[in-house]
């Protein structure tokens, strides 16, 4: 919704200001200029991106209209889940959580935290590494390195859509110039027309430059920036899980391991120590 509101504000301010200063909106309606710019940008997008990158863009577009998942409530759910799993493993042994991580969809612990369960990739990340810890005698540094590598791959996958859209944003002003040049060529070939008609042709040509710049900096550039922000937030959740698990493997109690994870949460989403303590240990507050 914020994306639509932002686009409406940007276009409303630009076209509204133009109309208020006495400009006529009708000459701005140039469908053929838009066809040249949009078609050229679309063709360049297809050429520059393989199937994987194009699919990443298609998958990313719906997320633009979704509210942020990485909220304080999600982190509280995540910290509570990690605390319960690590506490059970510490008290009853690692094998005690084997059924929980093998079948999270039917696990009483996982089902208590619907915000975590709503993110299948996050659930998979948690269960995969806990399963590795249970089933293999893997060194802590190897686990940490493996987690870092997976987080890097997650970030690289997310950047496919961002880079593709960013490249389109960079190209749009150039396609606007191409459309403008085509309009100038058409105008020069029509020098015998009356001045009023020549003026319309020149206006149409200039609209091409205007549209290219507007779409680049008013639509596609901000969309790429928003997707980048969403990617950073999704990566931050995985970092939180990583730090918590590594702290637990280093021998810290579940409450301290969770505190390690809490400290890497962005300040805007991070629950306070007292808030988290009151949730994890309600009898102590």
C-alpha cells in the first residue's frame, strides 16, 4: 500500500504542480512515446536477465505490497521459540528436540509461534542447523562458516531482483532520450507543417525525455531501494538465529544465547531486555 501511496504522491505533485502553474495536461498524453520507452526497457530487461533473474523479479513484485514481516512481534516470537528449543535441549538432551525439528508443522513448540511458522525459509534455516548439530559431530567454526555461507547465498538470491530493476531504472533516462530523438527526427521531417502542429510534435518529443526520467527516479529506482531494504531485514532475521545458535554451542545458557541474538536485531525492531525477560520468564518479573 505504501508503494501505491508514494507513486500517487509523486505523480500527483508533479502533474498537479504542472497544471496549477497553467500547464496543459493533454500534451503529456503521448502513448507512442511511452510505448518506445517501456518497450525498449522491457526488451533490454529480457536481454540482460536469464530465467532465474526474471523469475526473481516476478516473485519480488508481490512483496512490494506486503507489510514488513520483520517486526518486533516476529523477533519476540523468534526469541521465544529459540529459548524453548534450547532450554529443552539443555535439560533433556539434544535428542529431545529431534521430533520438534523433524516435524515443525506438528510440533507443539513451533505451533506456539505463528509468526515464525509463516516464514518457511526461516523455519527451514532453524531446523536444518539444529538437525546438523544433533546428527553430526561438526565443529562450531564449521557450523558458523556454513551459516555465513548460506546467509550470503540468501542475500545474493535476493539481489537478483534488485539488480535487475536497478538496471532498468538506470536505462530508462537513456530510452527517454531515444524516444525524444525519434520525436525530433519526426519533427524535422515535418517542417512544412503549420507552427502549431510543429509545436505539438516538439512537445511530444520532449515528453519522451520527461517520461524516462520520471519512471527512473520516481518509480523503478525507489522500488529497487525498497526491495533492498526488505532483503536486509530478511537477512537480519537469519543473522539473529545464527548468533543465538553459535552462542548456545559455545556453552552459554539459553537465556544468554537469546540475549546474544537480541543484540544483533535492528534497534527499531529489537525488544528490550526487560520486555523479553518478562516473556521468557514471566515468573521472575
